[in-house]
């Protein structure tokens, strides 16, 4: 890509070039997911089962994410709990 192509009208893109750009985005997304540990889905399922012993929740109410920051790995767990119907004691 030379300097002048940057300023060209992008409306003249062919369907093939648009498909190529979309495929590149999908491949980049898949590569970023490839670095995630294999145990995260199993960990999420086990955490869901433990939480279900105490609270009735759906699968989509538990999100598990792993973030690397330098020498540390941060495990983030987000659980959406239902509102309590019982008064507090």
C-alpha cells in the first residue's frame, strides 16, 4: 500500500476485498482467543455448579476471564446474582 492509496475512495472496493478484510478480522480474533488457557471453560462450568448449590442462576450469568499483566495473571470472575426476596436479618 503506497501513500496515495490511503486517500483513495474506499467505496470502490470489490466484494472480494471486503470479504478478505472481514476474514482478516475473524482470524485476528481467533488468534487472540488461542492464547487463553484450555482449562477456562471447565473452570467456569465447575464454578457455576458450586454457585448453583446456593443460588439459582443460569449459565450466562457467570463470566470467567484471565488477564496477564507482566509477571501476574489475574482471574476475573463476574457473577450476576438474582435479587434477594427474603428480608435481611
